[in-house]
C-alpha cells in the first residue's frame, strides 16, 4: 500500500487524545478520521464514506445497518447442501459470492469493505474429515478475487493467481472442489494482490473440519480477530475487533451457561500488525493449536497468534457473572478488541 500524504491521525493519536475505551464508558469522543487516497485508480473514497466521519460518543452499531449480527455469527455454522456421491462419500456444496459494501464499524463510521456473502467474517463452512467440498464462487465485486483454503488440496484448487482458475474477474465465477482434510480449525480468504488489503477489507472466514467421530458436546462459537486500517496507509490499524465490529461483545455480552463446556474456534486475520492475542479473565482454558490434535498443548489464560494462525479453546465457567476477554496488547483492547462472557445458572 502507498501511504497518503495526509493519512490522518494514528492509532496512538486516538489513544493519546483520550480515545481510551474499555469498561469505563467506551467513549471515543469526536475524533475525526481523515479521508484517504484511493488504493485503486478506479475507486475513490471522496464520496464521504470515510472522509469526515467521526466517532460519535459511546454506543454500539445496530446489526440491522450492516445486515449481519456478530452475535449470530458466533454460532452460525454452514454445513452446505448435503448429498451422497456414487462412491458413498458425503458431498457438501456451497455458493459464496463476493461483493463490495460500505459497512458501519463504529457509530457514524463507515468503511468500504469487500465481503463474502455480504458479511465479515464470511460464512463458517463446516464439514467432517473425508467429505468432498464443492464451492461455487461468484464474483459480484468490482475487483478480481479468489478463495484460498488453508487445507490439503491440489494446486489448481489453491485459489491463487496463475494456478487453476487464478483470479476470478468481476462478473465471473469458478468452482473449487477439495477434500476435507486435515481435521481442525482452518481459514479461507481472498488471495488476490495486494493480499493484505483484500484480507483487511473483510474477505476472510472460518473452515471447520470435524474429526471422524466428532468432539465432545459443547457450546461452540467462532471468533476471528481483525483490524480496520481507516487511514488506508497500511501502517497499523485504528480499530480492532473480533468478528468485525469493535466492542460488540462489550455491549452484547456472549451468553453461556455455568459448568457447560464452551469451545471457541479462534483465528487471527489481523493485517498490518505482527501478532494478536487472546486473554480470558478469571479462568483458564485448554488450547489446541490449529485443532489438528485431540490432545491440548497447554492450559493457560493467554495465547498469542500470528497472522493466519488459529486454534481451539475449551473452557468451563465454574462461577456465574460477567467475565472479560480481550487482546492482551492493551492498545488493541482500548481500540475495540474486547468483550464479556455473561455466565448464568
């Protein structure tokens, strides 16, 4: 990315200027976001989506504005259209569509995003190891895109430029067909250049491949960490979140039951920062890196993930109450990456 000559306030400027959020008020104040130079010659942000936008005090984004709800995304698993192949294998089929859409990432602040199926993260595709997966990809965006899966598959199905279908042009489509392997929690995302921009604009999602025989019963949910580079300079982010909308789970705490096993599929799709982290207050969890083993690697309350890393967390809450979770880089938490579990009897 090329930095604009007037990129606007940095994230540290937000913090230094009193934009600290957290539990005590969550008030941004009237922090203006500067407009940004276009990253593509055919695209301009001068229409006011970012230019002149301000953080208008405390509040939460109404999911109806964006057409997707981070609370529902938590537990929304898409198993596809299921049928049986002549050889007896299970076939799962999906249609995924790329589109351009301005979404509200904070009250009064809109961002020109690129999405899978009109949401970010995109649909969480779910299968069992050994299934055959067939994904019809339709590009209704103004830009070329692909779908790249973190799995084991032939090169022509890798969803990268110059391999197989390569870049899918606007108005075109292709079909990816892969086997569900290995079991674990994986990711998929657009792999068009500039790669960081295509991910940072919202083109990523989860792929869960369950082991044959499944896992123990649990209250399951998906959390994918991300950031928003509102100055479009590729130098860090001004806002951070899990499942796209900063502070959503602070205003809408995640409801779980006391003594019920909770399983979190946690991934990191944050660009422009080298690492991210997850910290749970007043409890410890078992961590399974990438979810490709049924034996946990550690029992902890904090883990670190680089870009593209993911894992499975399993935790049981022995006490009722509200328990905070957030990035353990305080700056990320202050700028949106935090929330609460609300545990009830």
